[in-house]
């Protein structure tokens, strides 16, 4: 994900305000993992975005995209000290739900050495896809490529590079995979409609086939990236910058699959989108809760994870 650099305002006021919001939003311990759509249950939180796990997942550092295992009791996400588009540094962490609380995050076994971001757990829980600026065949890369680890009896495998049918000399970021193994991601590679586009790679022998553009229902002359596809492959959420119907810098949009392509994307509206920057959409295991990142620039408040019942964003 790339974003224009923004001026940093004095951070003292932002830190005080953020701490106050987190203290007010801190949830009480619950018996079931919150990722199992407690926010969508009767009597749950009102239909507006709330901060996800303040002080544990959402902190004073930069957090990025959350992705849950199918059981909902383990969450993977990325974190960095500074904004990734500027610093090009992040690490993938995971947290488990134990005794009614999310545990202190730990570095994922396949991360912690290179710049890693955008973890995505596949619907069957057998793979994690992610973006990384790490060497390929011993040669250091300056751009982010897509990688994958496979679950085994002893844990996660060594990372596997997705190869030249998916990766290019441009950045490849934010992988998302449907239940049939189709890969979606964002890239500013040549051949798109705008600065960044969403690309799709069908499953093939090995890992994936050649990536193709998602088409004009999703992509536009603006920046379109951060795709999050539903397990059935029928609905695609993504971020777009500076569209005329947007509410702020980045907004989250949704498109439905139709015969021959994707229907024109719709803005999720003011329940999710605001004058701030919204990006990194993801879904709970039951696909009833939408998670996303919100970042403000004046004052500078690091990106944090929010969640909202998906039904609150409809109709679209």
C-alpha cells in the first residue's frame, strides 16, 4: 500500500486523545472469541465502528490488516513503529484468545527479520499469504512481493515466493484468497486503469496462474487496492483513493460479482468511511463483521483496527 506522505503535527495532543478513547472503549472479558461475530449478535454494540482490542491489538503504534483463523481464536496482523508507505518496515504478529482475553501479541514464526505485512489466513486455515520485502533466491528486493506459508504438523513452513506469474518489479500487496483458491491483490504494475489496481490470479498447478486485471467494475482511474474477497468469491471489498463520491482520503468500497465481471463498486457510506483514511478491510470468520483500519493525519494518529457489523453498512 502506498500513500502520499503527510505532514506530522505535534503528537502530544493525539496521544492524549487516543489514550482517552481507548480507555473508554476497553471491552470487558467475554467467554467466546469476539471474532465470532459477537458484534452482530442481538444486544451487542450499536451499529457503529468500535476500536478492536485497545491496548493489545490497537496501540499507539501503526497496526495493519487483521486476519483470523477459521475458529476465530487466533488473529494475525502486522505492526510497525512508523507508517509502512514511508518506513517500508513492519512485522507480522499473532494473538490468541485465552480466558476471555486476547493475549499479548507475539511475532509470527515466519516474520521478524524482513519487512512483512498484510497477513491473510485462507478460509481452510491451511495457508497464510503475506507481502514482504525480502530476498528472492538470495537477491534482495526493493519492492514488496507476495509469499505464502503452509501449515504442517510441526507448524508453518518456510515462506514460499509466489513466482513471476504473480510478482513483478512493481509492489504486490494485500493478498486475499477465496475458498476456491483464487488470489486477489493490489499492484501499481503497468496495464492497469490507474495508479494502483486490483489483480486476480486463478489457482493453477504449483500455486497460482498469471494475474489478470479485475476490470472496470472494481478498478478506476483512481487508486484501487487492498482487496478482501468473501469465501464464495461473490463479493469484493477494497480501498480507493480520491474517488468523487469519497468521504476522505481513502474509502472502502464493495463490488458484487456478475456474469462477465464485477458490478460497479459502491461506497460503503458514512457508517465506515469518514474524513479520515479508511483502508485494510477484512472479514470475521462468519463474514458478519467488517474489520478495517482508520488513520488520521492532522493530528497524526496511527492506524488502528476498527470493527462494525457488516449489516450496518448495507444496502450496497
